[in-house]
C-alpha cells in the first residue's frame, strides 16, 4: 500500500508539471495509472483491516508495541497525502476528501504508535518487578 501510494504521489506531481514534450505525451497515461494504483491501495485497506481482525480478534493475539507497527503507520500517511495530491491533480474532489479523512487517521495512528513506543519499555520493566502468581 505504501509503495502504491508513493507512486500515486509521484504521478500526481508529474501531472501537475509544466508542459514539456515528455510530460505532454505521457500526462494522460500517468494520470490514469495513478488512479489505478490509488484504487489498488484503496482496495487493500479492507483487506488489511480483515487481516488485523482475524489476527487480534479471532485468534486473540495480543496487540503490543513492536517497531513493525511503524510499517503500518507509514502507508496510512502516504495514502492520505497521495489521495490529497491526486484529488488536486486530476480534479477528483472525492479522492481528495478521502485523502483528507485518512490524514486524520494517519495522525491518530502515528500518535498512538508514538505513545505506545514509550509506554512499552515501562510496562515490561513493571512486569519484571511484579511477582507472578
């Protein structure tokens, strides 16, 4: 999802470039490809939510901080920024609005992960001091 979002962002920036022979010839292809990749990234969101539900609800694997969580936060932020820029470049207000909503989701995810990063060592040191029954 992150790689698709980065590509969408790059494509959106190319679509907004001033006319040069290469940009003029490829602008339509780049704009269309960006929309396809944004659609792919959008399709991955319910898949990732379903995998998270399957892992943490169905199989009851405890959600705890690991550095791997940043690998989830980054694609959310890239998806948001890519949606905002794609909405502007291709004049797609719905895509831009979705990007704006996901920007808040990404900021909230970043804050939760950032706080969890600092709380995790405190929890582990506390659990080492508390005797197990």
